[in-house]
C-alpha cells in the first residue's frame, strides 16, 4: 500500500476526491489530509507518506512551496499536483521540483484512477529494482567476504609474494600499506562447543556479528577477516609509534561490544606481537595464535602475547595488570572443566601448545613426582573418555589400552607424559570432528537437496535453506562455507549459471527467458551476474559455443 496524503483547501473538492476513489482497491492508503500547505507540512514530515496529492493555489502556503519543502526532507516522495490553472510556468516549476504528475481540474474519476495506476506501477517497478540492487549488493559482498578470507590466509603465510599481495589487496579495495602491523584473534564464544549443538539460539551470535562488522566497516586502521568458523582475525595498521595505541583501541572497542550484548557469555581476544613490516606479519599472526591457544587455561578475556611471555619469564612476579591476570593455577589446573572446555572447542593444531601449557600450569616441581604425574595422566585420560562417551563416539582405541602399559610409558619422564596426553587429546578431537562431520553432512544434505530442487525460485535464500536444515542461519552460513568450500550465495549462483549455460547451448530461448528459468526476474541483473562469473555475456557464450 502506498501511503497517500491529500492537501486541498476546498472542502467540497477534498471530500469528493476522498470518496470517488476506491483507494485500497488500487493499492493506496489515505493516511492524512490538510486544508493548506502550512498545516500539511508538519503532518507530512511526521507520517512520511509515499505520495502527496496537492492543489497549487492555497492560502498561507501554496502547493509549489509545499512541494519544495517536502522534497527537501523526503526526496523519494511522489507528488501529484492538481490545478485549475493551465499555465506553462506552473508546470515548468513543478517539473523542476520533481513532481510526478501535473493534472488539470476538473479531472474525471477514470482519468484520476488511470494516473494513480501508472504511479503505482512505477512505484512497484522501482521497488523491485531497488530490491534487486540490494540483493546484488549483498551477493557481491558475499563474494568479497570469501575472497578476503582467502586473502588473509595468504597474507599471514611466510612464503607470500609481496607484489602479489599488494595486487590482490588493490583488487579487493583493501588498504594494507602501513609502517607497522598487529594481529588480533577474536573468538565470540570459547566456552560452548558448537560441534554437537545445532539448535543453539542465534540471536546473540547475529547481534555480535552485526556490531563487529559495523564497527570495522571502513575502519581507518583495522581490517576484519573471518578466521576459523567461529572466530575473527583483525589486521591492525599504524605507524611504529601508534601501532600499540591502535591495537588497544580495537581491543577496547570489541570489549565494549561484548559488554553491551544482552547475553552474558564467554569470549576471548588474543593480541599478537606487532611487526614493523608486512613480510613479518606471519610472525605477528603466529604469536596471536599462540596467545589464543592459552585461552583454556586463562581466567580473563584479553591476553597479550608479550604479557604471556613476560609472565613465563617471571612467574613469581606478583604485579599483574587487569588484562593479564593469569589464573593462580597449581591444583586448580586439574579442574576437569579446563579439559572439557578444550575438548569441546579446541583445534588439533592447538593440542601441543595446550598440553605443554597445562603441565606447566600445574608446576614443574609436582610433575616431577611419579605418583602425582600418574594422577595427572589418569585425570586427562578420564576427561577424554568422559567427553567421548557424552558424544556417543567409539572410544575403544583409548579405553582399550592397558593401564599398566600407560603407567610404564608415562612414568619415564615428564616429556613422555606430555606426549601421551597430547596423543589422546588429538585422537579425541579427531573423533569429535568426525562425529560433527557426520552431523554436518546430514544437515548439509538436507539443505543442498533443497537448493538443488529449488534454485529456480527467485525467493530462495540462506534463511530458507537453514530452516529446512533446522539450524540457525548464522550457524548454517559458517557450516556451509567450511564444508562446501564456498558460500551459500556462490553455490546457488554456480548452480544457476551452469543451468543457464546448458539452456544457452541446447535451446533457442532468449536471455530474458533463461533468466526467469534459473531464478532471476530481472534479465539485466542476470546478464550482469553471468558476465561477472563467466567472463562473458550470455550472447557471447552462446556464440562461442556455436562456433565451437
């Protein structure tokens, strides 16, 4: 319905217009009226109608003045002027203001309805175009997001070619030129394992994601990348004398966002060691990863790699800043919750660092005791078996080992105990991931089957696919990208483009007809997307295949 506001100083004419048009029948809602421009202006600005119908000659404020003021505040509003004056000057002014129609009184009911239908059709067409442009913008954003994630992986590799990095950054409109850099790794929720729960409420996750994306969008000194499925990496830039300040500001911004969210939950920021050149960014990333792997033994939300290293060098130092208050471990490090937390969300590549940190947290002196070391090993083993049992995984490879053999092996040295615990943790994570993979495949099969059978529906969306798979949209998006190697949008577009190429090769259908067959109402949008993804227009593709 188009909200319509009527301004006419003659009561009889105003009432006649209101009554002679069946507004709702033609897609209009009469939302307000006034007798002159002065009275109308505040009411129009408050109600924000889609269409203004106004007389020209009125007391206090004439129609043209009203139109200018309204257009200034509501530039998208449509305006129809009713006038009893066949004066070219009035029409000329109306056109310059951007008036939709200029109608001379008296106007018949049929003529008025005809004009209203034209306005409504134009409105619907423009609305459809805006929706397609927005859809296109979001799809292009998906492509860029996936490309930037791949770019980040290249950026932090030690063997990356700098010239190629700058070329790719320029193509992605990413400014990576700076004197100094640092890497942050941000995990919104480290305490809840996402591997075995697909009905988690996604509102909190979506809220955090939106706020984080909004904050870092066009940020002057920071670029946000997707890191792992449920974590982010932030590239912080600056001068050598400002990089630490810029890093602290980004950390503070994330901290404020997390403190403002309605759901109180765990989260973690790992701060790397700054690098003074782009070629050293890989080292900064590895230090951030190292700090990030310590999160399971850490009692706070923010951990700086340099503070972690300083704490290791001076374990007796009692002066501790708020952001680096390492847990007073010893016997507390044996809390089974620490191991359960790591088993729920830790990565296989984090195991070696974690288990060494875990043993160090307990303390070298108690670990040198054979009896105590056996106790620690049994505690790790029990935690692993308990975790696997909860998942319903086959634990026979671990539970089938003879206890006497385990004690003989791990009793030799601390390193032997570390090695054994590392092995069973890696095995548990492999079984966890295999179990999650089976569930993921089941979820994705439902979704992919749905997409494959409904790709031609222009209304198909990530939300609909997620609903079919019975998971949250955010979780489904991350799951789809991780397991399929491409985003939902990329998969759907590839499917549609392959079908379009088949129709171009095997039929004489026009491009506009093919667009409708593969799910695109707008033929221009289809042609643009075809060229964007295939490197040529549909007609060029058809010609090339014909010549072949």
